[in-house]
């Protein structure tokens, strides 16, 4: 509780995990993927603090899919 008697804001990922009954890791992936809105605004930082009165909304089209793998190749000239 804060000095004013209000509950402390909590991490967005923790609150979303409780709301969705999913793991915090899954909640962080939803957030990082841009699927979560706080009071209508997209938030992409799982560490963001939210208050109890704020509304969290997960996009109905949200999917937790692994990122496609890719290969990066750098060319470094021999004389550098």
C-alpha cells in the first residue's frame, strides 16, 4: 500500500498473467508482441506498472507463435 492507502501498482506482465490464467512468460510475449492495450493504448513493455483501476485488453487475434528462425551473415573484408 502507498502512503495514501492505495494499492501499489504492479507489473503489467504479472497482472495480465493473473487475468488470463497464463504464465508470466506467455504474458510477456503477448505484451512484447503488441497484443496488449492498457486503457486503450498499446503497451509493449512487460515491466510497465499498472494500477487496479486500469483496463487491460488482449487483442482477440493474439497468438503466441515462435519467431521464424533466420540466419544472419556478415561480410568482413580481410584487411579490416
